[in-house]
C-alpha cells in the first residue's frame, strides 16, 4: 500500500530572518505499518546564477563560476531505523537559521538570471530634482530635429523602502509638440559573472502610465509607484552577482518622439 509524506510549517507567515527557528512537523500517513531505515530532514539555501541566451559563449571562464552558491545547509536525524504504525504519524522538527561561515542570508528572490532561495538595511533619504530638455538628453543622434520642451520634476527619494511607494511629481512647463503619454518604467538589472567578465541584463518589470494625452502645461502630475512584491528585492551586490533597480520617466511626443530619463534606485527593507 502507498505511503504519503508531507512537511507542514507551523508558522503561517513564511518570512524568516537569520537567527530565527524554522519549526514544523513531518506527517507520514499509511494504511499499513511501514518498515524504514530512518528519517532525516535537510534544509538548504542557495543562490543560483545563469547566463541569458545572448550571453552564452561570451565568457568562457564564466561557466566555472555559475555554480549554486550555498548559503545555508543543515541536516537533522528525526527518527532512527524502525517501523511506522498504520495511520498518521507526526514527527516535530526545528531548524535554527544559521548561515555557513561568513555568508549572508539573502532574501528569497526569483529573477530572470538570478534566483535566491533563502536583510534589514539603513535608509538615508536622497531626494532628486530633475530637468529634462533636448540639451540634457543623452544618446541623441539628431538633436536639432527634436521639438523644444521643458519638463521639471522631483523624486522624494531614490533610496526607497521596498514596502513603500516611490513618490514625487512632474510638471510639463512647455512643449512644442503635443504629448501622447507619460509613463513610469521600473527596470531590474541583473549582473552576474567573474573576474574575467560579466553578463548584464535589464528587464522591464512594471510600467505605469501617469498621464494620458496632452498634459496641461504647468500642472503638477503625481508620481506614485508601488514596488511589485514578486519581482523586486532589496538591492544586492556580491562578488558574483548584483541585483539593481532603475526607474525611467518615459514621455511620448507626437508624432513619434520618445524621451527617457533614467534614475538608479536603491531598495532596502527597514
């Protein structure tokens, strides 16, 4: 007859911090008694790095560094060899969350190129005032063909608490061309590699339209973006990988002009 095994965690909230204890029970269910050679339970936490398709073959030495980085590993013996009776048997367990050596217990995070399977930080506000004109734009081939415009704005802080929104405001002072829309684009930048070279990939993870149509001149447009819980984590920088975030203010002008202003962000959890 079949035997079913299940692991149940006692705490409903699955967020744990270094130094806490992970506890629960292993539930073994069987219609008949079951002979066994012992039961042990292993907890493992790793950081997995992988190359994007466009980077494969670029860095030969990178392949040697793209191995899972183990940050926590613990095994406990729960039951010695013997026999489980028929019915349901519950075996309690406790795992203290202690990292290996000098490793850091990073937040669980799933990106495109960096995955972390199981940090509070200090936050210093960093407000930013910005002005966008044809002269301030970078990577423009034919600046003289751009319509004249003046956009001013303010971000309350580029050092952000991940559980609080990014806020600020934007004002279109003048624009020769009609405005089609204004958007906020949140970008995640994942970098991984080794001393011989790094692969860097940027992924748009959220896009919010904050203005639609030809914005009234001189009108303050609120900037408000909530960070998506499943696609963000505190900014990380280690020897083998980095996870960073940026926000772009994107202005679409008639007929087909696209204006982008980039602001690096630092996310942390307080």
